[in-house]
C-alpha cells in the first residue's frame, strides 16, 4: 500500500507541514484561445469540469510577482486560525502555473522558495506546458528546495479526454513525465474518478497505468468528480437528466460508499513508495451540484480511513 502525504511529511520533516493555496497570476492555454484543438479551432472553454476559478477557488489572485508576499501572509493568517504551523508548502493550484514568461515565473517562485518558512514549492500545471525553458527553471528551483510538479491527467482514455476537452493526448503526458523525472523533479498526477462515460474498470485502468510508470510515480491525487455550477459539465449534466437514455457519455454519481470502496481498490494497485496526496475533493459549497455527500468531509475521511485500513489488511 502507498503512504499518506501526512505520514510522508512527518517522517521527512519531523512535523506537520501545511499547504498554502496561492496564485501565480497565470491563465490557461485551454481558456485563452492559444490551444488549437484537433478540429483546428482555438479552445476558450477549458476542461468541461473546470470552474471560473481554475480549480483554485480558495487562492487569492495576483497580477504582479511582488504581490506574492502579501498573498503568503494572508494564506498563513488563515492557517494560524486553526494551528500554530511554522513550515509550509507553497501550493500554486489554480489554472496552469507554468504557462507564461519563464523569467517572470522564475522571479516569482524564487522569491517564494527562498523564504525560511517554505519547505516545498508545489506547482499545478498541464503536461503540454512544460517547455525546455520551463524545465530549466524548475531544475534551478529544485536545486534550492524540493519542487513538486502536479500534472492534471484525469484519465488515460482518449475518448474521455476529448469529451472533457482536455486538449492533449496521452503521449504528451508520457513525454513530459519522462522529462520531469530525468530532471530530478518530483511528479504528482491528478486523476478524476467518475468522469462521464467511464466505467469502474476504466478508472482502475488509469490507476494501473500510473502504478506501472517507470521511473515510479512519486505522488497521486485521487478525486471524485465534482459537478460545479457555471461549468460546461454542469450544462451537460442538466441535459443528461432530461434525456438519460440518449447520452453518449452517461453520468453516474457515485454514493459515498461506492466511492470509498473504489478508492480502497485504487490504493491497493499503487506501489508502496507512491505518496497519496488526496483521496477525495470537495468543491465550494456555493457551486457544488453533485455529489452533495462530499460536503460532509469528516464522515468521508472516516469512511476512507476504515476501508483503506481494511484493504491493507486483506492485502497481507
């Protein structure tokens, strides 16, 4: 069985390390029209599941690199209301955080990573946005402190990827993964479970693929599909509810029990050296359409803990 992120951090740093949700001010090539799709048309809609906040609704946006110090202090203040944490992961989640001028991004990330209270720089991005200049930037930063790059894969299945408007083929992910690992960068892969049209076996195939990567996968984020208001997927879901029998990509909203059972199966497939960064996801309550059970985070985590412990015992 793989290792939980909290356990990995405590073993490595001797204490709990907290994430600070930050913004680099980047956009996304799948939103601004620079990404040309297979049909020759520019993409402005982004991935169909992605909200206007770019999957980072909890981070404060910035426009200039010098604004990052204030953003950090505000993020730390929110953490300080609950804990006396002293060391942090600087987590740039929203949009595509390697999409932009490498010099600007290097100045921003260098300022952050050189702070005494920052232990790790974590950058969320797309596999098609790691140019050689960006890779050189990541290597320089990684020489200062650990850099984690989170790649949004979601699924290995091309049919699904086209439907959700991901905008790149699996081969692009494979090439980027190889280059990042050769550069000594820690790679975390994001997977969404429950995408329209995917069966349980489809989801397990994605996890098996990642479990068999070489070099071995450093980390994984497993998340249930959240249907959020204002997204393309929300409109598709509304249409599906009206005519489910006509759907080429039918929706199946998993129950909490079904989802937690699936997570236990996914974890059993992963190498023991892989760090599990997330097992569930809870979108903003004001935007969430389905599944509503994710808002009861304590109950979800308790059920996950119990079922994953059982899966571990059954594996022995």
